[in-house]
C-alpha cells in the first residue's frame, strides 16, 4: 500500500506541471485566459533577432549545401561511358604521346581506370570532350602534319582539368570551413536557444496557471493546490497559492535570465562571420587559379590561331 501511495505522489508531482501548462495553453488558444504574463520588450527583441539568424542559416545552407555535391554543375544532357571516366586527361595525354598508331591512340583514350572514376564536374567534362575532339581531328589529319585546332583543344583539355581540380579544392574548403560551421550553429547553438526559449514559455504557462488557479480554484488534480483554504477570504489567495505563485515567478525569472544569456551568446559569436569569410576566401582562390590557368593558355591558343592565318595567307598567295 505504501508503494502504491508513493507511486501516486511521484506521478502527481510529475504530471501536475504538465497538465497545468497544457490547461493554461488551451485556455489561451481559446481566448479564455484572463491574464497573460508579458515578456520584457528586450527579450522579445532578442527572440526576433535569433529567429532572423536561424532563417538566414537555413536559407544560406539550402543553397550552399550544393558544394557537397560534386556534380552540381555537371550538364544533365551529357552521356559519358565508364571508359570516358577511366583515366585523367593528363594520363590520357601522356599515353597518347607514346602511341605509334591510331589503334594505340584509341586504346589510350579507353584505357581502364588507374584509380577511382574521374570527377563529374563541368570543367572535367569540358576537358574530356576537348581531348576526344582533339583526337578525332588528329586521326583525320594523319600524314599532313599537326592540326592547329587539335593542338589547341588538347591544351584546352589539360587547362580545363586543372580548373576542375581547383574547383574541387574550393568545394572541399567550403565544406570544412563554411558548411560545417554554419550547420553547427544551426543544429547546436540555435537549438540551445530554442530549448531555452521553450523553458521560458513553459515556466510562463505554469506561472499564469498558478495565478488563474488562485483566482478560480475550480477543478484540480490530486495533490494540486486548490488556491483557497477552507474559510479563507474569497478576495485573497490562500497562503499555499501565494507560495505557488512566488515559486513560479522565481522559476520564470530564472529561465528568462538563462534564455537571455543563451540568445546573446548565439547572436554575439563571431563564428558565422568568420565562416562566411572562409567561404569567400575559398571562392576567391578558385577564381584566381582559374584566371591564372586560362591566362597561361590564352596566348598559346592565340599564337596557334595567328600561325594558322599566316599559313593560310601563304597558301592563297601561292
């Protein structure tokens, strides 16, 4: 019997706050609550700022998470075979340089992979298409010297592959320095703030429930103070009710102060801005490398084009 009684007391102690909060919440939703404790204006302002920060993180991560997808710029209309993705363009160019017949050249293009399949990025796709195009021209130009366009396409293929590798390096930096940081802020720091705010709301509901119970005791759960003692003045809450209200107020104030500290910490941390700086730095490095690679290639292709025009003019004059 003692065990049953103890269980009943423990159940009542844990269930009563939940029931009181739920009852108060339902009253407020139905517009039946007379009074609702108002949170300080500064606290409301902090909540708005935290909500804005959360929205910014969700919105930015929704877009930048594409940096975790290697093929985010890979054209959907391209169909490359397993052999196309076998070796790097650099490896194929090396094998082609030692080929002594069209058959060996074709074998170099379709050589089995030396490691994992090649990346599916736009720049790598351009590189593979350029090298394949170069070989098509070379095969039809056999015995007549080297085709300038074929040479240019091979050089463009090598440069495009280097640009693609630079893009992959950029993506890796963004994943580790931006995506990881902003995901942590969203899923950890902002989650702590949400939990702290929920504790404030729960303590506020309990406080208002205690106040409402003191005014209109009505029905109550076993073990829950009825709000008035027998023979007590109807205009004043009972001593038990006053104690309950004071305890609820202390809890509400404590939870509010804690939530303010958590929210300020989330808003004041420099991590999101530092992570954004890392994102920009990674992008800048990629575009810088792409510029350097293409700057090296452009005059070479221009030179081939000028040579072809000079050769063409000689042919016409002859």
